[in-house]
């Protein structure tokens, strides 16, 4: 007998910590496993869609962004990544301040409101070229340079920075909060097994799950709107996916700061250790998205990038998502350079054809944009200029 959606709910759970959390019935670990492994896909998608509609309505959001790859040097060697690169004469170690500003200005002219800073993890720890660049500009660490560039973009372009610099400690995040509307770090997976030789996170010291969870927790203590998520198809099991989602849920129950959970499918890239690994199937991704919605329940925004499933992304709306993430009319996806962003007009057409409304948001979600303690006083005027009365992106800007 296939498990019933109703039979897999857990008991009401009271959250503790920085936010007052209301008791809710939660999907238990065992229940999630039963559904993931045995529930009919059509029933699972129906339950996830109903929960999304009840919690979020029929509005699907996205953020119009510009992608700033501050540095692609990284001390980690993940088995699936082509974003990282070693130093070369062809490419500078980092984007210079004028290069960063030029990208930001191009985004502003194109109507972007988010500046996504993505960079490798602590390259100065292993590369003398990184240390030399930083010293030339008066910095000791990459994170210090990121703070300065975030401040420059905020003040000179008015775009809202959202930074993904890898592991961060509490003091670094407190500094970044003064110029960033939100921060992000993909949990990817809580499985320590993926750190073993030959696995996806072998030779990646910054992918230790405990260190990433500590970063997420520190963000909660600082009331920083935070984006995290899981990678699907990097050698993990469904059980490990569920454990990762439960870890994210536990942190949100404690602090209330997880604004978005990204469920990102793996795509093989030539020249990597995992270039022969197949991408997850559409059904596998739909099932994982639906389980994510049921685990994370009403509050959390669930996102998957449309450029990674170009022919199928409208079908993912059935799985309970309510956001497409950032889409750039200016820059490519440097993490997945082979995957072009959809045109926003095409995205709107597909979303509306499925019976939804598409709406632009900021780098900070509406529910956090409207809370003063989640927006630093230095960032607040920039958020207010770009936000409508209900916290979404202002249509006239």
C-alpha cells in the first residue's frame, strides 16, 4: 500500500530562539522518507501544490539581477564545479573595482535591482596571486575586499548586494549586513560521506557540513535574511537530501531567517571529475521539490533555477515552488555558463499559461523587507526606494 500524505504528518512543533514560532504540524523524517520512496508522484505533486497555493497564493517570483563573479579562484576542488579556476595570465585574480562598478552600472541601466556577488572560498589561503592582489588594494582577506565592493555597489549604483562568499564567521556577516540586503550559502548536503575520496566534496575543506551549518546558524543570530539550499544529483541519496532539508528547517524554526531554499539540479560539466554523471531526471527533481515543500511547509520560499531545466521548467510549478531565483538580462550564469537565462518575457508567458502571476521581487523577500530588524539602517533607504508598499520590487523602477 502506498503511503498517504495525511498519514505522514508529524506532531506539532514549537520553535525556539530569535523569533516567536507558532505551533504547526510538521512532516516527520520517517514520513518524508515514506513519501519520497513510495507515494504516487501525482499525489505528491498535488499535495505540494496545494500547500504552496495555501501559503503563497498563485504568485511566482523572480529577482532581476546582475552577476558579479568577484573572483573565481577557490581553495576547494569540488567534483562538479567549473566556476573555480586556477590563476592564469589570461584572467586576473579578482575583478578590479572599476570592473565591478562597470558591471553594476550595466545592471542598473538594464533595470536590475540585485547585485549577486559570487566568489571562490578563501583563495588567499593557497594562492600567492590572490594575496598579491589583495595587498595591492589594501586588504588582507577576500572577505574584506567583498565588504568594500558591496559598499561601493550599494552607494554608487543603488543595487542591493546579495553575497555568496562561502563560509563566513559571525563578525564577517555582521560587516556584510551593513551593505547587503541578504546573504547566501548553499548547504548542498549534510552528508559527510560526500567528503570521501572520489566523492563530490573530496578536496573541498569548506564543504564540511558542520562548518556550513554553523554559518547558517550565525546568520540566524544576526537576523540576516538568508538563502541556502541543496544540490540534487551529486551522489547523495534521497535520505541524505531529506536530512539536509530537515537541518535547514530546524535552523529556520529556531531563528526564522531562511528566506529561500534553492533546490538545484546537478548538471555535468566537461573536464570535471563528475562529467559522466547523469543529471537527475525530471521526475526525480519534481519529487525532491515536492518533498522540499512538504518538509519546509508554509513559510519558506522554495526555488529552482529555470535555466537548468530549459525545456521542462514550467512543469516544476506543479511541485510546489514559488520562485525562480535571480535572472539576469546582462550577465551569464557564471556557475552554469552553458545554461542561458530564459528571457523574462518568455518566463512570464510560461508562468501565466500555467495559471500563475509572475512578479519581480528584490534580493530580500517581501516578508523580510518589511521588518526593520532584518535590514541594516545603512541599507534601509535603498530597500525603501526599490520596494513597493507590499515589499516586492517597485514596478516603476
